[in-house]
């Protein structure tokens, strides 16, 4: 429950700024795809993580990708809202 409250608060805090930034870019944000080499690297790290075989450096790298993915999800959710494809909270 606390993470839902925190997530809602975060959305409320960044929503006005994201609306300004995404206003003319929502379609581009939703169609964005990372390059294949990056996707492959993340898949390798994810596999090693699930097997418990990440080095300390790989774990730090993987955690960075996980944080980036969460950020991208937030931006995409806001883009869908701007296009009317997702309701406001």
C-alpha cells in the first residue's frame, strides 16, 4: 500500500512537467524501442541475475537498467494519458 501511495504522489508531482515535455512527443515516446544490442545486454544480465551469477559490477549495471526501465514506464504511462489511452489516477 505504501508503494501505491508513493507512486501516486510521484505521478502527481511529475505529471505537470511531463505534460509540458511530452505534449508534442507522446507518439514518439510510445513507439520508442531500445537498440537491439542494449536489449541483448539486459537479457544477459537478467538471466544471470535469476541464476544468482552476477558480479558486483554487473549487478550495479543491471540495477541501473531496472531504474531506467521504471522511469521509461512512467514517461510512457503519462504519454498514454496525454493521448487519452489511459485514465488519470
